[in-house]
C-alpha cells in the first residue's frame, strides 16, 4: 500500500495561536481556566486541555465572577462581550485574526449603509459571532437557493462576506449567483476564506484524483475538515472522516493500493502520525509526503496575556 500524505495539513496559524493562548494563560493563573466554546473544534485538543484544568462553557452563567475567560478561535458576538463585562471577567481574545477581519468587514459595510450577506453555515460558532456584530443589517446565505431568494432594501447597496472555512467551489457558485442578481454587489478587498482552508483544499484536490481511498483526520464538528471530505467525495472513491486510529476498519484497505491522507486545521500532527504508524505496521504501507512549500503565516499571541502576566 502506498500512502500519500497531503501538505500542508493540520494546525494553522490561528489554531496554533489559540491553543498557545490557553496554555500560557493556564501557566499564569492555574486551573480552573474557562474558555467560551471549544477553543478549536478537535476532541484531542479539547480533551487534553480539560485534563489540565480547562473548563469549556457555552453559557457565561457557569463562569464565576472575576474569573479569567478566553474567547475561542471562532470569535464571539458583542453580546457575549457585554455579558463578560457585566460579570467582571478578565477576558483574553483568542479569536483568529482572519475571523476578526470578517467581523470588521461586517461592521464597516453596515456602517456605510450596505445590506450585508454572510455566506456561511448556520449555528457554526464563527457565523454566530459574525451575525451578532450587525444583527439588523446582515442576512445569512447558506445555499444557492438562498442566494436566489434573498431580498434586500436597496440592490445597489449590498456587500457579501464569508465564513473563513468554506469550500472554495461552493462559495464561487453562490457568489456567481449573487453577482447576477446584484451586479453592484461589493466584495471584501481580500477574500475571506482563510489561507489554510484554501491550501488544504488545493493540496487534497491534487492527491485525491489518483487515490483509491481518502482519509480526513479530524473531529466531526470541524467545518474546514467537513469541506475537505466533501471535496474528496467528488471523486468516485470512498472517503472517511476519522477522529483517530480507533476509527479505522480493515475492510477499507483490502483493495486500496493508493491511500491519500490529510488532516483538518485543528488536528494535532501526533494524531496523523499515529494513523500513519498503524498503516505502516499493519499493512506494510510506504509513506510519501506531498511536496509543497511550507506555510509561514504566524500570528502574535493576544495582547491581554502581557497584562495578565503582570497582574
């Protein structure tokens, strides 16, 4: 069996930053440390941090007053920030800077009098936060059907923004529809789908064409990972999204001579290596790494950490 491993894969700069923010805060204040929502959507990361004393909450009522609270990489709405201030919480904002960019775009367009169309998935943490920035000026577009039916007050003043972890192909299809309906629609100066999402989709698309089987290593609630599985499913081959080596089934590999493996942007590399070791040990797999330039994007840690370390 020949296993081709996609590059890039795994942690992106926003995930690295968010996890590092939690780890450094934990070193400073000790447990318990509270995080609003999962810091990133990965069971391995969340489980490890829980074992170290991190408590993940979906309601600030569970956070004691004046405690330290970290906002997840997906961002939060102004309403959550107001609730945190009312409870006198010490907050650290681990929102990915690329998500913050989308929030600022929504605010800018709304303040300029535009109707804002957010292309994304309902109930995803990132989308909930973005919608909360300008609730009276923004509408969610999930599908082409939504784009075809949406109504806005002034077709000459409309702008679109997107969730950062979407399929490039799906977004293009929706945007093409919106451009037909609203020829004057305004787009962000730089597209909102993050560099890591794009890189992982492009790397997988290259390898999936010649594969007999594709494995996407990620937790099921990871949006960017779901998009990877959907992309691979465009090929007439089996595609499985697995959380760990425990999810592998021997029957998958009986006829698969070429296996492609990738990992979502919040999947630890250690989990990938466990899967590769399993395939090598049990199936005699040879492992080949895709040759692509490494990602060099890095984000500084949240500025609140400096204040916290002095306190």
